C-alpha cells in the first residue's frame, strides 16, 4: 500500500503545483478548455494517463470547465500517487491549451 503524506509534505508539494488546492483528503484543480470538445479531448488524455498509472481521478465536466479531484482512496488520503498524477494532468492541460478556471 502507498504511504500517506503528512500535512507538511502535502503543503510542500502543493507549492510546486499551482492551481491545485487541498480539500481535506483530496486535491483539486479546475481548468477551462478552449472549447467543449477540447475539454473532452483533455479528459480522454487524462484517462489514458490514469490507466497507465493505475490511479484514477474523479472528473467533472461542465461545458468547458473540467475539474479533477485526486485522492488515494485505498490509503485513506493523499499519497505521492496523487501528486504524480496531478503533475501529469498539468502537463496535459497545457498541451490542450486549458487554463486555470476562475
């Protein structure tokens, strides 16, 4: 099982992931895609990466706004898996020209 991160480690990791915020045992980020279809393509790219990592985010799509929520449910909180996938999501969002949602 993956080890839970303590509060200090979570805070430190969030400093290198702009746009991600902590909400209890989860981290989340919303991005705005240039179009609805671009948002769907971003979700598909994240889904492929999530399958490869065997770690799956909760994803909410509202027209062009896509919200990603990460937590390692099997560990009961936040682990390195969440932050590793968050970094991949950031890279994919940039590739799909999605910007931080307001």
